[in-house]
């Protein structure tokens, strides 16, 4: 077995079982390896630390598969890991066949660089590490066996692929899919998901329960749903009796699907306004028009993937939250989210507090949000906790 030998003293994070080895910690690699090969990671004095997938040209030089020297990385290993991840969800959540769920959440399920989402009977995978890419056939075969999916579709087209030296791959891997539109049910709402053309694997499953929790506050209210995508929050708000919902997104396709979703659920279309616009500009326009709302949702895309870009991200969050607070009527609610891994919960709360202060509003936190529990966070991998949100009420 080839070895990745660390610099003296650089084994600390691995001893705490963090699954990444950064290139800066590597003294040398013994033997000629190519991306995805299985290696042993050792300390500078030759002590075994972990068995991992190597990627010699990437910033993350190795991603750990396991901590025991005797573990074999083979087809059975992947079958076992997938069965554990999917079995845990079956035991704890028992999601119905027509619902959607995250089946595998990367590092936190012991499979670095692998995301697997189930949309009813269609499974969508995203492979973003050289290690999982090497074992793609074993992974796909095991998923087919364990889930009995009607189709398995690949959406390995995330930006992070480039960092691993992988090229984008998308398309049908197993089964048949006459149309990329898959219907799912989420907390009683029917939704069309475009697994081929939608964002990520098609839909934002991490917000499932938050959509319901926020929707429950919508009865009789005038709602503004910013960054609405295909209408997840809009639909819950309408289902809970919102008086009106304006949905804003810069993707016309997403808004089109949101409209279809409203019709699919026989919800009142006449209460909907669809705005194809940049949220930053549209919020200013609403302010200038002196418009006001009772419930505003801000669920922007990732502004800061890493802590290095958190300054610029902070300005973005401050901007939209400040405008959000200004557009609320007294007693109004702001449901505000950040999915930036580089912005911690603490920092996000400080940004929101600063925005409220600058808007001249006095606000309380009524509730706090995280990803749905089928997006577990391994305690050794705090990076897995990226989504946070606050429900604020203004006086
Ligand atoms: N709330 C959604 C998920 C939002 S994802 C849900 O529950 O499913 C972020 C959305 O923001 C995407 O739909 C993207 O098209 C949109 N977006 C990104 N930047 C934008 C901008 N500057 N103005 C408006 N929409 C934007």
C-alpha cells in the first residue's frame, strides 16, 4: 500500500478523526499514485493514522475512508457504508415512497464527496471526490440494490469538482426516465422536481422542515419570498392561508416551475405575484415604493463557500437583511437563512443584529433553523453544518 507521510506534528486533526488531509500537512507521498488510489496516511515517524483516497494534485490531498489498518476498501466496503447511511434514515425517519430525502450526506456519512438524494423512486447522485469517482461503479450498483430505484441519475456538475480535478458528468446511469420531472410530496405539498436541469440534485431538501415551520406563520399574512426557486416556501405559505405571496427569483425557469407547482396543488393562483428579478435590486424598489409585508423570507444562495470569503458574504447578508427589516410592518416576521459554510451561526446572528439596528428596528429571535435531520453533521466534521436560519419578529 502506498503511503502519505505527514510532516512532524501535523497528525493532530487526524487523531481527532477529521477526515481531510490538507496538502500543507503532507511531507511526501511514497510511491507513484494517481487520484483516487487507496493509501495509508502515517505520521512522520511512520505510525498508521488512516486509510484514505489520495488526490496528489488537490488542496485536500487525502480523504479518509476509515481509521483501522485492517479495513479493506472494496465493493463490500461501499455497500456497507451505503446500507448504514440509508438504514439509519429508514429507522429514524421512515420517509414514504412518494417523499424525498437525503440518503447520503458526504463526510458525515463516512463517504467523502458523495451526495445521494431520493426523489420518490428516482435516486440522484453527485460525486465530487476522486476517491468516490474511482469507486463509482461499486457505489451505483450498491445503490441500485439497496434502494430498488426506478432510475439513478447523475448530477456531478458542482463547482467543487474542478478542485478535485474531475470533469462534470451528468445523465442517466440506471433504469429509465421518460421525463426529468419527478413528482414528490413534501409535508403534504406536491412538487415537481427537475432532476436534470434543477439546481444541485434538483431541489433543496435541507430546507424541507423549515418550509413547513415558516409556512405555519403565514395565515392571513402578506408574504414576500425572496430567492424562491421553485416555490418551496411559497407553497407552504399558500397552503397555510397566506393572504398574498410575492415570489422573487432571478431564474425564470424556477419561477415557471413554481407556478406549475401552485396549480398542481390547486392553491389560489390569484394570491400569487411572480417577480423575475435580482433580489438586491428588487428589495430597493419595494423600499422606494413604500411597500410593506408581514412575513419576509430570505433564502439566498451560498455567498461564502469558505471562511476566506466571509467578509464579502457578510456585506451581502447585511444588505438584504437590512432591507428586509425595513420592509416589515410592526409585528412582522423575517425568516432569514445562510447556507454559507464560511459564515458561522454566531457571525450570522451578529450580521442580522447589525442589520436590525441599522434599520432602526427592535427585533426578537422567535425560532432558529438548521438543515433537516437527514443531513446529519458528524461531530468530527463541523464543516458539515452550513445551513442556519433565524425567525425574527419586529416590534
Ligand atoms: N428557498 C428555496 C431555495 C433557494 S436557492 C427553496 O426553498 O427551495 C437560491 C435561489 O436564489 C435560486 O433559485 C437562485 O436562482 C436564486 N438567486 C440567486 N441569486 C439571486 C439574485 N441575486 N436575485 C434573485 N434570485 C437569485
